[in-house]
C-alpha cells in the first residue's frame, strides 16, 4: 500500500483534486450528457479519493472502522484501477474520432477496468491477510496466495495503462496546439512517473519472491512519487478544460484595459437617446462588463456625431501623415482628434446642435484602435490646436 513521510502531501493533493472536480460540477449538471466532461469529473474524483485513501492515517482509520485487517488494500487498489481506466476514457473522448467508435471504446475500457477492480476485491477475499500492514502490505504479502496475484494485477494493470496513456499523450501533443498541447505535454511525464512508481514497487515484490529484502522501495521510495504524479495529472487535465475559458477571460480583460483611455475620455458624455445601466466592476463578469462598456461607447460616439467636423478630421489626418504615421494609423488618429473636438463642442454648447451639413455620417469605429489613438499625444495635440478655433468661431 502507499504511504509516505507524512499525510499532509496526500491530503493536500486530494483536496486540490476535489476542488478542481467541484468547480466542474455546475457544468456537469448543465451538460449531463457530455461524455468528455463526465470522464474528466470521474478522473478527478477517483484521483482525489485515491490520494485521500492512500494516506497512512486513512489506511489505519479504514481498517479500524471496518474491523477488517488490511481492508484498505483492496479499496485503494480498486480506486487505482478506476483512476487508470478513467485516464484512458478521458483520452479516448479527447481525441477526434467517429462518435460510435468513441462510445464503443469507452464502454470497452470501462468494462475491462470495472472487471479488473472487481477481480482485485475478489482476490483479497480469497486470500488471508490477518496481520495489519499499513505501509508494507505489498512486500509483506508478496508470497501469499491470492494476495500475491492481487498485488501483481493492480501494479501491472496500472503500469500498462499509464505506459499507453503516456505514449498517446506525447504523440497526440504533436498534432494539436494551445492549452490542449500544454496539458498533454504535462500528462505524458506525469504518467511516466506512475509507471516508475509501479516498477519500483514490483521490484520490491519480486525481491521477496527471490528471498531478498528491498522493502524500503515499497514503503519509502515509491510513495514519494505518488503526490507529484497526481498533482501533475490534475494540472495536465485541468489546463485543457479551463484553458480556453482562461484565455477568453484574459482577452476580455486585455480589451477592457485597452479601452480605458477611451472610456475615461467619453464616459461622462451625455447620451439622451440611450439608457445606461450601471455595471459595478467588482461583481460584473468581465465579458458582460466589456459588452456594456462597448455599447456605452458606441452610444457616446453616436451622440457626438452631430458635432463631428470633417474639416477638423481632414486637417488632423494630414498633420498625422506629416508626423510620419502610416495611412491607416493617421486615419484613426484623425478620428480621435475629431472626437475630442466634438466632445469639447458639446460641452461648450449644451443643447445646441450644429448645422447637420457640417457633420459626418455615422460609421463604426474600431474602439481599441481609437482608444490607443486617444492615448497618444498626437491626437490630443491636434485636438488642442483645433478647439480654440472652434470656440472663436462660436463666439463670433
């Protein structure tokens, strides 16, 4: 059985895995028929309980609670088999394949590993393990009939599964990119660590068969690999699951930051024809906040449209070209300068609309580019030179 220098590593790993699993429950409730999501939750759940039950204190506590010496052994080993099967099921559902083939492979895998877990339990009941061994069960009962077969069965089943999973993950990672590629590249070595764990324990078991004592491999060396393997596995599966959403959230936050100059400049401009809804940033999802902010900015730009002056835009455009800006960049800078002047004209003449023949027809703007242009000194300098002339014209 697994043990280690302390229980903290096992419980901490299990707690992290349960937390990740709990975060997926709302999505699982909404998408109950999503086989990929179900497989992911099964893997996270089985890995979490594997770590919790494999802690030395949990092993002793389970034995005491049931009154059956070493009952924790088949429980932990069966959970190990479930974790191995869940790993393959998730990989099967991850890969692009015809739905019928995926369902058939999933059913075959679940059946095979379910029967293997039942075989582990049956072999334990067929054998005799009267002496409690919370840390040296594998080595102590390595030569006991039925228990010997149970130990070899779970170690070989897990070792073979993890070898296949590691190979599939590494090969597949070369054909994908993004968060899925990152997750697969983490999973491949994580599964290899579990293979090393199985090999080390099998070495200790076979040493008993040949009359040698390598028990330290079972109770001291191999447990050191359990926690990092599970944590890397959880990370490898979590990154592809939460990666796209995290990337989208990052994109939204980046756009909100890029729109800050434009928002600070125009947020106080009145928009009589549009109703504004207050969206407190501390309790509004970033995507909703971005949509609301864009809507308000478009309403403001539309409200300023009667004050746009094509002459100012034309002058600002040629000035930006003389300053060395590219044509597309100069056009956005000219728009920004014209908008700044329009804002000042609206402030200086509230309720007074200029002659519509001097205003530009409304057109859509790239808000991010416009915001970046506002942040540049070029647009502000151009608008400052234009505003006095507008005020003078108004006083005349």
